[in-house]
């Protein structure tokens, strides 16, 4: 559902041939802004980041990850079952929410490398994008330029989503109840991730 493409967009993708840069930039941006699983993971990543250089580092790692696997996945027709990859993406949301809650140190006595995890889950998110694109059989004519344009659109969409998140977080962090409600917000985020995992695995078993 998070990676679904609107029927009108799907028909357009399947019918066109040749290079259509503006159209694919738009489609990439739209796909990212409406991809709630990407946005949830992005929210988790920046939740407790206050300095712009740290935000830039983690968002760049995520962007490098999903850009790499999206382009490679489509260019070399590497398809992964969409239910399984979306379940892994749900796991990425659970991982980040648990990390924000300090669960790894408190319950398991260790702290994962958050930079490596962000990059690795970025790879997973990219395969989520590529798996859906492959399903729509984009024409070979103009494939690489269109894919690059789609990726540019995804990054534009990510920046738009990130800007909205940071503005909202900026106001929230200045409120006296931020730390009090941060725990509940991450529990809700983790619960959503578990729901996504359950939904996707159910779809996989029934398919």
C-alpha cells in the first residue's frame, strides 16, 4: 500500500516510451511524499537529532541506500517479493522506534551502529521502490534517464517531507511536553511498524 502507484500514474508509466524527465521527477516526488513507511522511518531517524550536520549525515546515508538499490534493482531487473520487502521496511520502522526508546541498551545491553543501520535499511527501502517499478514494465527506451529523473524526484520528495517534519518537530520540541510525549510517539511508531509487518506477511502467506 505504501508503494502503490495511482491507477492514472500506472497507466501513464505503462503507455509512454522515450525520455520524459519532468514526468518522472513528478512521479518520484509524489511517490516519496505519499509513502508513509518512508516518512515514518525518516521521522524516526531525525526524532532526536538536533544539529543540522547530524541530520544531513543520516538523511544522506538513507538517500544513498535507497537510491543505489532502486537504480540497480530496476536496471538489472532484480525483483523482490513486494510483501517481503515491505515487511522488512516495516521492521526498519520498528528498529528505529526501539532505538529511540533506548531499548537496545536497556533490554539487550548493546547499541547497534545507527549509521550502518540507516544505510542498510536505506538499501531495503530502495528495493521496495524498485520492486514496484518493475511490476509496471517501464519501456526500455529512455529507461536510464527516466529512472535517474524518478530518483531526483524521490530526493525532492524526501527533502519536502523532511522539511515538514523538521518544522513540526521544531515547534514540538519547544513545548514543555515534548520529552513526556516522545515516548508515546515512538511506541505508536513501533506499533505501526509491527502492524505493517503483520499485514505484509499475511499478504505473502495468502498470495
